[in-house]
C-alpha cells in the first residue's frame, strides 16, 4: 500500500517565494504544464481514494493530472500563515532578523488569516492520514496496511505535505523542515516490513 503526495503546480506567489496559505491563486501556465506532466504517475495507478485541498491551485492540478474522481478535504489546506500571508521570508527578516517559520512560527492576521501553529497543521495532517488508511483498509481492525494492494493520493501544498510526511514517520510536525518540496512534484509514502517509510520524495515526472 502506498500514498502518493502531489504538490500543486506553480502559481505567481510560489514562483516569487511568497507565503501562500488561504489566498486562492490560480496556476500559472507553467504550473498547468507541471500538472499535466503528473499524468505519467497518475495513469499508472488505480487510486482507491484521492483527497484534494479546497484551493483552486490544488483542484486544478488534480484535474489536469487526470484525477477525475476526488474528494475535497478541508484538512488539506496549506498552513495558515496569518499576518505573514503573501510576504516573503526575506521581507519578514527585515523586521524579524533570522526569522525561520519552522522555529518561530507566524503572527496572527485578520479574520481570513488568523494563523496556525505548526502543531495545529500537524493535527490536520494526522486526521487526513487516518482518513486515508481507514478508506484503504479492508477491515478497520487490520494494522498490517503494508499487506494491502491499494494506493491513495493527496493533492495539496508544500509546507502542508512536508508536515504530513513528518507525521507519517512519527516525527514532530516541525521536522517537516527537513524535507524540501518543489511545485509540480510527487512523493510516495509506504511501508517496509510493517514500518512507515518514505519511498520517494520530491520526484520529477
């Protein structure tokens, strides 16, 4: 059994390094092409479950990648960056020297961007993982998921998927900092001898 993680294609803000949480930006033409290239991965698997972030950039990526039947899941939204929404790391460091999101977190924003801690994002990731495993399990009591011949996919965002991978491994959510993830790439989570592992990461098509 494996879970494929697809990061959406490039947007204007991802290209410019701006923190893009709940701002619903469309894909750039390059991002649309990145999504189409993911068809190579998608068409080689029959996914029993596909969860997609509500963001337009994620839904469009899923559609262009050839995922016709998917479930939109609120838990797959990107990290809510609060007052740092739309701002680059370099800009933040002009007023907060040495700022690092994985260590220092975000500041509260407005009603649309109240902000989240990395642990709060981790809890959302935990729920998504549990939901996928429950869907794939033939029997809810079965724990040896590596014996199942089934695949699932999630289409979401850079920081969120890094956090989800860390939680998959049983690591603190903030350890997602160790896993760089580019736009338009896929990764793969699975099992080895019954233990959770990363089978592929940040892979080009």
